C-alpha cells in the first residue's frame, strides 16, 4: 500500500504515493522512485488562457457522436457516474 497524501490546508485526501517508480523506466517516477496516484476529484484545472476553472469531480459535458462522454459505449464500458459536489 502507498502512503496517503493529504492537503496541508484542510487535511483532505488527495491520493497516494508508491515507492515503485523504478518500474516506470524513462519517466520522472523512475528517477525519484516515487509514483504519485492523485485522485481526479482532488484536482482543479486552471486554464493558462484565463478561462473558467475545470473541477475534477464534475463530469465532462455530454457530446453527441461519441467524443468522450461515454454515450456510445456499451454499459459495461461506461465511465463511473460522478456525483457533483454540492454548492
């Protein structure tokens, strides 16, 4: 099991760090020996162009024609349902 990573401000769970980075040859993990597994819901993406923030716990907008929303996939391949954070 990995060591748990927590937010220094609120103590919330961000993910885990594993000591098996050496297995990932040619990556920064191989150099440090550490592999970070960060939970997507813990992330907030801030566009460099100044657009709206994108929160990791909000599903992407549905598209018609299969561009990433999972709508064209069979049920067993559908992405997990994400429960949006309450406002």
